[in-house]
């Protein structure tokens, strides 16, 4: 991998990890899936299947971050198949972490009896 491609990959992964702190989890997970799909397809003319839930989370903020993040990859990295492959692998690792966290939270919710309940908004009832 060229030094420029490696630097681009590290820059993108660093930026994505920063986004983890600022984006809501469903939007962050969608952003990761989109970036992973684009990287896995070599960054050219990627086809992105989207379900109804994905469309709901594909906000202007997610779209802008997707474009901004992908622009960080740069042409040198896009021309390097090993770079896009390594980027896809790194994004897979982040996605696995998100899936693991979601499963853990789901287990906690089920164990505590909160599974399926709507969160309280403090307005009371009746």
C-alpha cells in the first residue's frame, strides 16, 4: 500500500471513530454500512440496497458525513485495491462492535423487563 493510501485510510478510520461519539447509534450504524459497502465495491459506482428503516435514518447529516468521509479517502487510496480492502476490513470491525453493543443492550433490556416498552417522556398518562 502506498504511504498516501495508508495515510488516507488512517485518517478516515480516525474520523469515523470520532463520529461514533456525535451521531445517534442508528445513524452511525447506517453510515458504517454505507461506507463499508462503498469500500467493499472498490469505491466506484457502489450499489446500496436500502430498506425502509435505512431511509428513515439517512438524514441530511448522515448523507453529508458520508460524502465528507468518502472524500477523505482521496484518489490515491481509491486507486489502491489493498487500501480499499483494508478500509472495508476496518469498517467491518467497527460494525461488529456496534452489533455486539446492540446485542448487549438488548439483553440488558430483556433481563430488566424493559424490552418492548416505550421510553418514558415524563408527561404522564391518562
